[in-house]
């Protein structure tokens, strides 16, 4: 197997895994499911409390006006708190509300359950292979995030 095809297969497989997990979470949440864009926005704020709307737009590779609309929806739903930056009143800083933290914890718990339930149906060897791959996958994420 050449490194190029391996890299392409890995990125496609990771993408499929993400989509499968999102679908499983949406099925579990039913009518209360958040859109993928809203989940990604909440995850960005969870990872970096105090992030600005512009910074979220950059992280998500989305237009600032799209992010502003999502922020408004999530604030109206009681999941996101908007505060003016004291050093620059034109900048809005974002943080999860208590309900936002609960929603994201529930979302992440559901994803973990989905993975655990699926992994339980794999062979012991496949589970061991996945466990051994985790440190390398985490390092790969760090390298990609660093640019």
C-alpha cells in the first residue's frame, strides 16, 4: 500500500466515522437534535471558552454572518452566552451556558456509547488494533491542527 492511498483511505474513513457518529447522535436525540453546524460551533466554544464570533468562523471555515446566525439561534435556545469584550466592545466573546455544557456532555456521552456499542460487536483483535492506534491518531490530529 502506498502512503498516498493510505492517507486518502484514512481521511475518507475518518469522515465516514464522523458522519456515522453524527447520525447515531441525531437518532438518539430525536426531535431535540442540533444541526451539525450548531454542534461544531458549540464544540469550538467548549474547547476555547471566550472565543470570538470571528475566531469561530475561522475555525469552522464558515462565513462570519452564518456563524452570527447560529450564535443567535444557540443563544436564544439558552445554550450559548454572548458577552462584549471589555477591551474591544465591537468583539463578542462566547461561552457555553450551564444548559450548553449539559447538552454537549450528553452529546459526547451518546457518541461514546455509540462507539462502545459498535466496538463491542468487533473482534477482540479489532478492538486491540483500535486501542493501539489511538496514540498515533491523537498525534496526527495535533500535527494537522498545528498546520
